[in-house]
C-alpha cells in the first residue's frame, strides 16, 4: 500500500493506493494515530484502494471513533 498525506488548511487528506489489509495495517495505523494525536480533521480518500479486508476496516472505524 502507498499513501500520500496532504495538508489542506485545517484538514489533512490521506490518499491510499493498493490494499488495506493485515499486512499494511500497522504502518497505516501508526500514521493515522499520529495524525489523530495532532488534533486535526482527517479526510480519507480510498478511491484507489483495490482491496480492504476486515482488519483494515476495523482499524479505519477505530480511527473514526477517536475523532
């Protein structure tokens, strides 16, 4: 998985490309948790995600609850 982070005013947009699964979850989780700690709005762009498994979905829901 590849991700791109862009600051847009008071929001951060994270664009994903590839698979969000058990193998990529830790690096993505670390990124999103560090952004959540910075107390900014996070916009997720998953237009180029090819595959999302249940572990990836669970992690995205957890980040949403933290905001």
